[in-house]
């Protein structure tokens, strides 16, 4: 995980609790770190909400906006079950790293 993400784990954990996130995993360049550009790269996250969470747009986009604010960069937030393409899923699974787990 790139230090630009790792240095904010405490704040990210707080966001996860506030938005009822059960699990948050980083993937893509922010997980690989070797091709992450601190100036231009966004951060890609897989998210799993708790079963008691209100899964409305306000919760999803609220979590996304809060992560963007803390990280100071764009965030792509993808719900864990939303990735159906097996090749994309295999690529994500090969490099994902846990950031938060309740």
C-alpha cells in the first residue's frame, strides 16, 4: 500500500465506522505502490457495508466524499459484489490490500 494511503489509516477507520463499512480494501496502483503517482493517481477501493447500513446513495457517496477529503485525491469506490467480470476480479484480487475490517 502506498504511504499516501497508509498514513491516513486512522482517519479512514473513522470514516468506515461512521458510514457502517464492514470491510475496505485498496487495489490498483495505490495497492501496488510501484506505479502510484502521488500527484495524479486516484485511489481505488472495494467496499463492503454492514448488513445494518442504509445502502442508499447518500451513504455510498458520503463515504466516497469523506475518503476523497481525507486523502486529497479522487476515489473510486466499488461495492465488493459489483465486479462480475472474472478477469477484472482476478486482477483486483491479486493486488488488493485490507485497509479496514470491522
